[in-house]
């Protein structure tokens, strides 16, 4: 059994019990603690979004040789005959060379500040679009929708020279992933003129509207403008922190359109949880995780969080346990030594990009 699974088995249960007990007695303290991310997460996620797995990992107990970190045995109920993604390896570190720019690698091109009309927002919105090396309009490509964290924007992860572009370009060059289009999504989904006047509570509500914007406005736009493979097996969504909450909700809302979901250190707010009760962090989008039919069971759900994450260890585990109760296959990984920052986002992207669109 891997390091991560041993950690999960030993401490996740106790974490959940302690957290549930503390919630009733300390909701005010929890809300106060979470107020710090609301103010500080932009600095955390935007300044760290492009930090790479660095020499600090040499002091960690995890292996730099790519130790397997998952022995999940469940498999999807739908899409019979396809590869069992839950049986594939996931890793607890990213090879350093994949996080560096190389002169002989084509990292694709970025279409910046792409404008589209969002009926959900009642205004125009923007996205950045990464086209893979060798993009050819005579071919069709699957699409990954990438969602930023609190205080970020559509260009937080998808822009020229970003760590995501570097990682993906290197992985594609090494044959570790497949050609795809990656869309940087903006979670602000209201008239742009009102953005600066929004309270944090209002911003959270605006972010939640992204779930509808992606399915109703952004996806049709991308499919019309670019050479896209349509259908759920050709569509994925991923997000970090508050964006991980949104990606999980988006995947379940549009399960007939999206088959792959990555949620990296998600905040509360997808379904009711006991965390940060009485605050806007706790407002649920859905009553529960629900699958419409066997045919729309997500092909792969990847939940992950680091042991040094200051906020979202318990809620990540909670989401996975609630899915387990409903018989919804998911991978829920607790990774030793990682926090809530760019190093962890890179690790999550590294693992997710290896498993999507392998039809």
C-alpha cells in the first residue's frame, strides 16, 4: 500500500470525527479562520499558481521516483469496455524536467482575452484558450475547462509561459497525455461593471453561476469557434480551491456533457457539509450528489488534497465519503507534504492530464 493510502487509512477517519465535533462548538472560530482565505487566497493562488515543484520536496518523505499513490479498486458503472482509470497509477511528485521549459518543445499557442456573450452573466465574458502543439483545424480535439481559485481570473493558469502550459506541453511531447484544447474559465459571472463593488458574499454567488455559464454559454461558444470533439467522453473540467468546488458542481450538473472531473482541494459548497456553518463558504449548490442515469456516470472523478492544506482536508474527504454512500466511484487522495499552492496544483494537473480522453 502506498504512502498516501496508508496516511488516508490512518488519519482521515480521525480527522473527520474531530472536525465534526469541532464544528458545532466552534463555528464562529471556523468562519473567522476561513475569512483569511477569502482575503488572502488571491495572493496564495495567483502568486503561487506558477510556482513549481522545487527543492523543498527533497526534504519531503515522498518519493521522487514516481511512487504509485492509488490502489483504487472501484470502476465506473458506465462506459463499459474503456480503460479503468481508477486502476491506473497516480503519483506523489512531478518529474522536475516536466516543469521546465525546453528549447526543442512546442508548447502550443494561447488565444488570449477571447470574448463571448454569456446569457448567464447578462454580459460579455472572457477566456484564454490553449491550443496544443500542431493544432490543425482539419482535426478535432477534446476540451478541458480549467477553473481558477478565489480571486483569480481566466488567465490565472492559462497564459503564455504559465506552469500549466509548460507542464502540458512537456507531457504532450513525452507522450504522457493527448492533444487537447485547454480553456481558462473566468468564474466571475455577472455584469463586469459591477465586479469591483461586489462583497465577498456576492462574489461567491457570482462564482456559483459559472456552473450554468460553462454548460449553457461557454461550451457552445468553444465548440463553434474551435475544432472540437463533442460529447461527454471528449470533455473534462478541473479546478483548484474555490474553482475545485465549481468544477465538481459543474461536472455533476452537466454529467451528460462532461465525463471527467478534477477537484483539487475543494472548498465547501457543492453539497451541504458541516464546515464553516453559517458562512457563505457553506452555501450548497446541490442537495446531494446525484447521477441521472448509468449512462451519465462520470468516467473519472479525481478528488485530492495535501496533508499541509490549511483549510480543505476534511471537506475533500467528506465529498468522497458522500459519493461512496451513493455508489459513485471516485478517487480521493490525501498527498503527503503538499499545501494549498502552485506545487500542489501542478501535481494535480500532472495526474489528471494522464488519465483523461484515453478512449
